[in-house]
């Protein structure tokens, strides 16, 4: 630094240089780094734990909505629905579908009647695993509502008809779902009338089988099924690419 | 006049320092951006996130569910810190660990022949089987892990709060 009398701005900038030198390597413009790190870590931990707890609470709440009654023909929570009465020794066809899934709608259009034939003849044990994960994707409840509607119809032996009607009436816009009126109309078309229709309406409005519906979604996750439609023949994944009704029948019945 | 380069490295490696700072900036924004976006996409879909973790069948079912619930928020926090360039080294270490976890998960699923897809598919008038893109996902997540590893080693970069506040 100059020994003789420095000009005023030289003295100021010289002082600044000294301050910069002194604070070099330590925090100079921000809050104490240890404090910042501590605060951020604490806030982050509280936020993440809180978030997990809230999500878990919501999931538990959703899983316990509605009733826990099993639909007629289902033996336990998480078990699929068997359509028709299979003969002894019939091969098992597990169908994993979500009512809102366009790919499943396509599967039903191309192969649905063949599956129905196999089920009603008893030649194949056809088991439906009704999934509802698309409700999360579409931020709605249409899959659950359709599933509840189908299983309320099961109580009067009309699951198959209801299932087919819902798929036949998939909306063109994904996520739009079906209104309560539409589902009630399907129930009528499925053959539910009079007292049976009243029973269905009560069951649907109270969501009597909702916990079963939730249990089935959980069971499919445990089965390792993550996309739909998934079809398994005797436990092994069946590739459906370019399969028409004839090829499908051959693959399943041999 | 004040000598502004009071703290710069000896001449010759100043250019190298600057280049490495640019690399750090790029790594920070890439890894931070990816984590932040991934977190934001999943944070409103806890069920989906839980099922995605469960699909890898590496953790017990209920543990995987809880991990799935928390993961999006962790991604948002780590991603935000990286983008801001605050606590860069710590955030980079966490980000690298996350990416390595994904690499391990994907490799394991691939080795076990799991077909992991979320959501449903379909189109073109034909029913297509699940299309898995494991090699691509592995390459991508490995690249992100490298960004994180680099930053963990050398967290210095431009346009960061660490630099503005702490001269890092």
C-alpha cells in the first residue's frame, strides 16, 4: 500500500481489499453455512416424514371406504372373480384389466366374446382381476365406481353382463368414465330389474364391495402385474400381439 | 486500485478452473432439473409412485409403499438444492445415491425378467405386449449418476448460491 497520503477513494478501496482478504474463504454474503445446512436438513426431514404420514393416512382412509362385503362367488379378499362354472381340469386364464384402460377395451373388442364363450362353456376357468390403478392416473374414481357397479351386479349373478356392457361403453376420452345414471342403465340392460335392481342400487350407492375392490388392486400389485391388459394362462404371461380369436382359442385350449 | 484477482489460482490453471466450473454448472442443472421434474410429476400421484417402487419387488411390499410416498418430495428437495446451487456437495451425494438406486433397481428387474411398465398401453389396432426399455433407462440414469459423482467431488460452479454466499 502507498506510504504517502492516499486520496480518499484509494483509502476506501484499500480498506475493502483488506476486508476481502480477511473474509476470504469464510462466508461473506450469506447466512452461516452450518446453520443453513442444519435448518434445511431439519425442514427436509420433517417435510418428507410428514408427507409420507399424510399419504399413508389418505391411502388407509380410501381403503376403508365403503363396505367390506364380498361379492357373491368370491371366496376371500384379493381373490379374482370366476366367470361361469369351470369344468374339472380346465386351464386357468387370469385376466388383469382396468375398466378405464383403452388397451383393455381393445382386448375386449377383439377377444371378449371368445373369452365369454370359454367361460360360459366351462372349458376354461376365466378369472377376472379388476384393477383400479387408473383412478390415480386420471385423478378420479371412475375405475372404482365401475368396479363397484360390476361387483354389485355379481350379487345377482350378472357380473359378466355388466363387465361386457361397461367395456362396450368405454368413453372416447380417457378418464371421462361413466356417470351413475349410465351405470344404472347398464345394470338394467344386464338383466337387473325390480327388487334385484333396487338391491343393486343400494349396494352401489353404499359401495358395499369397495374394500374388496381395493384388496384386488393390492393383490395385483403383489402378483407383479403393472400394466394392463395382462393375460396369464396357467400362471404364465400370454403374449397377445397380433392374436385374433382363432389364434387365441388355439393358444388357450390347444 | 484493488486487485480483483486476490483469490484466483495462479495463472495457467485459471482457464482450467473456469472450464471445470462450467462442467459443474451443467452437471448441477442436468441432475437438479431431472430430479425436480421427476419429483413434480409424481408428487400428486402417491398411489402411482408407491406402485412403481413395489413393481421392482426389491423392498418388502409395505416398505416399498412408504418409500414410494416419500420419494417424490425427496427428489424435489434435492433437485431444488442442486438448481439453486446450495449445499451442492451434499445434494450431489444424495442425488448420486438416488440415481445409483435406480440403476440397481432397473438392472435387478432386467436380470429377473420382470416387465415393468406403469399405466396401460394400446393402440394401432393391435394388442402390443409391454415394451421395456431397460438399456436406455440404464444409460440415462448412469449418466445422471456421473453428473452427481462429479459434483460430489468438485461442487464448484457458476450461478450458485454456494458461490454467491460462501465464495465456493
